[in-house]
């Protein structure tokens, strides 16, 4: 017997929407799939507001947007629902079947570019923004890294399987053994394969054409940071990593990736350069 809700969490571009809809079609057409658009619709109906009035209330802050959406989600996820995408992370504290979908940055960015009809560089930036948002959501809610496989009942690498195949795997496991823990031993979730970034990355000393980026790993590693077509490797194993990036353009967003011991971290980050260096007014009589 299936346990509801079913949470299809995952990285943006890994196929959460497609898998959720395929799961509904193969499992039970009476299931409700809740994504961002449906959650807004349900919230408007619950509060007896039109769509424009709901968003006007959010913009004027007469209604707390986060609370309204979360209250709606918790109300409806007690029923036969599949929650997919960003808002599935908001229900991780519930008794539910929790699934996480991952894919390579290349596959994710191509999928985002195709689905949103945007350029590849813009897709990379959107992917990085989403990763950062979801990481913060899980950290705030559970105090854990959102890529920690212990949070989920099932993690699936969707790089080499279709959305239909992924939905079939989820369906078979849910119907046979709810809450079974299945982890792909060849995936990047295996801590023996990829060390974890436990702090950062943090950006400081930012100028219009350069920045310093630092991060900390749980074990000594030789890492490298890739940005703007350049690679900045460590010279020796360390837990405290720092890189100075130069040759950037002002007022520009740069996606960057970190490789831990030669293996790519699952997240893509963003560095934003300022338009100009902030000026600081010196007090009269201050020494130079």
C-alpha cells in the first residue's frame, strides 16, 4: 500500500515534474500533482481570492506569502498527492515517501534551456540560483545538507534513464516496500567517493574584475575551482581552500563549479561582480 504524500524532491532540471506526472499516470490518475503553479491556485481558492488579488496581497505583504503557501501545502498533502520540485522540500518534515532526483550539471542545464527556451549560459545561472535556494531551505528546516542521502528514502541518478523508467522504479518500490532505502552506490552521494563541502563557498574582497572565494571540506582534499573558462587548483591537500579569481568583467554574474579531489560537486554556484568599487569617505583629520 502506498503512503502519501509522495515527495519528488530534486535538483532543478533533473526531471521532477516529468517523473511526478508519469508516476500519476502509471500509479493512480486520481492523484493530485502539486507543483508551484498548482500550489498558488490552491492557495487562492483556500483564501477565497482571485489570482490577481492573491499576488497583490503578497506584493503588499498584507498576507505572508511563505506561510500561506506552506499552510496550503500541508493541508493538501494529507490527501493523495504527489508534491514535486521546490515545494517538496518544504514537506520533508512530514511522514512521507521522500525521493530525490539528481543529474549532471550538463544534462540539467540543457533540460532547463530547452524547457524554458533560454540560452545555455542563462540556464546555468538559473540552475545555480535554484541550487542555492533549495540548499538554504533544507538547511533551515532540517539543519542538513540538502544532498545528504539519509534524508530521502530513495535517490535516483536520472542521467541514463528516461522519466518513464524513473517513474516505474519509484512506483515498484512504493508499492512493494514503502520507506525502503535504495542508494545508487555508483552515484555521487556516496561519501567514500566525494568529500563534502561543510562550509561555504564564501565570496569576499569582491572588485569589478576579481574576487576571493573560500570553502571548507570535511577531509583534506586537492580541489579546483572552474570559472569563466579558467581553472584554479589547490597546490596541496587541505581542508581550508581559498582561490583568488581575476580577469572578470564588472556587473556580471559568473556561474562556477568546484571539483573535490577531481570529482565535480553536485552544485553550481554564482559570483556577481559589482559595477564599481564602493567608496569610503575618510573622516576629517584621519591619517592615511
